[in-house]
């Protein structure tokens, strides 16, 4: 009669070893896993156009980050695009929302909503910022800023849009860190700053600015994976820094773990 023994590396089960009844035959089945950190960001929104005032800045996409241990697998990555810029039509228009980013890892789909469009520079309902991963800012004439939508199953970081100040500028879209300057990730880079007026943008993956006859588009979302050591996967732009390998995705492709 054979005996089955589970084998562990720390708290992780790595294989099954079966001992024959004579106690001498050993057969092993080993599966190697990889510890990864990942960052997922939705597309940034565009700012609102002016009418009789300055439009609000577009909101940044949601910032979703976590760490997980995974087995070799192919991972589906969908990177959301930035909201298209808006051209002034004579009445003022709200900006366009960014698109949602998503990734499926070990059967779990993580989502990061795109940012909310900035409000138009008009004294009517169009001055309101739109709801998004971070809400859009209002036009300078006031209004209601866009609220932020959480990601799933991780809420992540996002912020409501800000209210514009009459005669000064449109409100910023909500930056993930609660300010226009966004939030820093493990690689030391700041992401998810909200768009300002005057075609200003803050951080990578930010919302577009909300001033002028045409507004700046939001930046596209991003998906980044990092792990210690040399490359053990394919997909994205691969770089190495500080003992880590990074895979950076700005379009929808597949990330394949090969260890």
C-alpha cells in the first residue's frame, strides 16, 4: 500500500510525493509558482470645453494594486483607452470618460474603471463632472463634481472631482492620492493625477485638461507586473531595475508566466 505525502515550501504546497510499498520508489510532481506585484489603472478622462467659463479637468482612472502568488498561466489583459478630447461647439461640452481596464489572474477578474469627464464651463447641468474611477472636476462656474467608482474585487484608490472656482480655473479631476499629483507605486513612479485647466496634466495615466476650444484627451490606462529576479514571463515591455523584472502593458495583450 502506497503512502501520499504533501510537500510544502513555506506555506505553499509545491507537489505530491508518492512512496511505494517497499519504501524506496519516489515519484514527484512539482509545480513552481511566482510572487508578483501588479498595478492596474483605468484610462483617464478628457476635460470639459469652455462656454462662458473654463471647463473642468478630466478624472484619472482608478488605481488598483495588489500582490499575489501565481502558477504558470496565460493572463488576459485589457487596457482601457483615454477619453477622446472634445471640441467646443458653441455651447460647451462635458469631457469623455476613460475606458475601464481589467485583467484576469488565476480565474479572478480585477477591474479599474476609467476616469470621469470634466464638466463644461457653463452655468447649467453640463458644468457637472462625470462619475468615474476618479470623478471629473466641475467647470469654473461651480456645479457638482463627479464621484469616484471603486474597482473590483479590490477597491483601490480614487477620488471625487473638485469644484471649479469662478474666474480662476476649472476643477481638477480627482487624483488617486486625493490631490492632482496622484499616487506613487512600488517602482517610485507617480500615476493617476487628475487633469487641470489650461491643458495641464499631472502624473502618468492622468485625466486631460479642461481649457480651450478643444480639450486634451485622457491618457490610456496601464497594467504593470513586477517580480524578483530575471524574466520568467513574456508579454509587454520588459525592463529590469533594482533586482526586479517589470512587464508594462499599454495595450490589450497576453501576459504568460513560463516558469
